[in-house]
C-alpha cells in the first residue's frame, strides 16, 4: 500500500488536489473519504467532479445516500455516496450493484466496508487543523492510488511521505 500526506491551506489547493486525482481517474474504482463533519469531503468531491467536466451541481448526498453523475466521454459514471447514516449491518446489496464498473466516491466509507474493493481504492483521510488548513493522508492500492501518489511525490507538492 502506498501512502503520503498532503496539506491544504485553502480551497484552491483542495481544488488542485481534485484536479490531480481527476487526471488519473480514467477507470472504475473507489475514492474513499474519511474525516470529521465540515472537513472538506464534499467540497473536494465537487472540485473533482468539476475537473471530470461534470456539469451537474454536486451536493452532499447525506439525506439521499447516493447521487449519480454522467462523466462526459467516459463509459462509466461517478457515484457519490454519503454513508454517514448507514452501517455495515444493513442490507447494502442495492448500493453494491451501483458500484459495479463506476468511479465511486464514498464519504464515511468505514460504515460500508463490506461493499468496497480495497484492491482498487484511493483513501483520503481528512484532519482539520484550523479554519482553512487540512492535512489529508492519502493511501491505497491499485492504479489510481499509485498514479496519484507518485505524481504528488514526483512533483514535490507539499508532500510528506
């Protein structure tokens, strides 16, 4: 498993991280987000969707659980799930079917572990430092995680390994 730490001091840096990840998000897989409320998970997802050229408004799916977006020029969709109100004991099969062959962003992923392919996942763990600063620990397995982390390391973008 590869890993590193990325620090953002403003939304522009969060937007840049979303754009970097979008650059490598060329196949189905999982982007898993963990962190406190208001850490920036949905804001990051909005920037990632924008970088994927998704024109729809990306809102938090907290109350609807899951939103689906068409990614232009791709054969797969972006699935955005907020699993805050779910737990691993629930019947999660209906969600698992939506994950097949799509790019899946899951906030509070620790609540739905049984339906995640961790061999094809980029994990971002958010920690709030102050009103504008976030430390984001990136880890994972698979092509997306490897490519994103290598790019960040090679370009020395405030990375701590």
